[in-house]
């Protein structure tokens, strides 16, 4: 099978996955001299309802960081966020803050919104879909990844063309994350079932760089994503100015 055809098949398989776990790290720098790092893991399920449970052990931007990291659980249109810095800023009295996704996207809860936006970098289907925009995909060998035999593919994709392949909800965040780069170099390791076991993305532009590594496992295995205990969850205080 031609490399491009094989990766297209991997993208189709990724779209059909109902659950998985990913361990990921992303590092980036900007032309202004600031650099950052996000590292953590995410558990995803699409059934019986959309659910995401992400733990970010490291969230750092320039001289700023989130002590203790962050945790976010999304169940349908409800988000539960646990960020110490957000708790202090809002005057919340419970460890977890509950809000609708639309509330968090409003921009007032910047720390929570930032943490959640980074989750999109770890999205399986989006990452593989970006890769399919490549015109120079090639197979470069076979390797074992996480105990699975895989075929290693490598190439580059043009960012402006790749983001057009994403659905509406993912297009703008991807363009925001990768827009300063013309091309991204990728490596993808797919197993015998054409499922990706590892993906790396690397890009550089004048004064800036981006690299991410994602390790996937637990495809279509049962997962349990549930809301935090009710006595640990509070609502976002409505009367404070969070800007």
C-alpha cells in the first residue's frame, strides 16, 4: 500500500475510534522570546456521551506557570475545571469549578480556557487529519512502539492547507496554534490495524518553534469518565471581574 493511502486509512480509523488514552508533551517558543511547555495525559470517549478527562502536569508560558498543573473534565456541554490559580482569581470555595463550555469560551476565565484549549493539541482525529495534507509521505521503516509493531511514516504538511481539512470546531484553534508556521514536519507510527501509536509534529519559523509528541493506547477500551464528587464542585462566581 502506498504511504499516502496507508495514512489516509489511518485517518479513517482514527475518526471511528470511540475511546483512547494519550500521553503527550508540547513545547513551543514565539518570536517575542517567550517559550512554553504543556505535558499531560488525556482520556477520551465518544459514547455514551462525549467525555474528556485531561490532567496537565506541566503548564508553563514564559515566566508564568500553573503550580500544581490543571485538571479538566468535559461531559457533554459541561466542563469541570480544577486549577488552583483559577480558584484564587475567582474566589471559588470548592476545588472544582463547574461551567458550561460556552461560559469558559467567553474569555473571562482565561486560565481555564487556556488549559482547555491545549487539550485540542492532543486530539487523535485532528492530528491524523492534518497529516493527510502531506504531499511527501513516505514509509521509513518498522519499529516497536508501546509493545506494538508499527510502520513508521514521515513527511511534511502545509499548515494552511491542513487546517482546512478540519471541522469547524477544530479549524480555528489549530490555525491559532500552528498558523505562524508554513510547514510542519511529522512522523507517524501506525500499527497492524492502521491505528496510530505515536505522532510527532515539529515546526519552525523565524524566532519561533513548535514540537509535540503524542503516544496513544487503549483504543476502544471501556473507560469511565465521571463528574467530580458533588460536594467538591462549585459554580463560577458571577459578580467578580476576572479580567
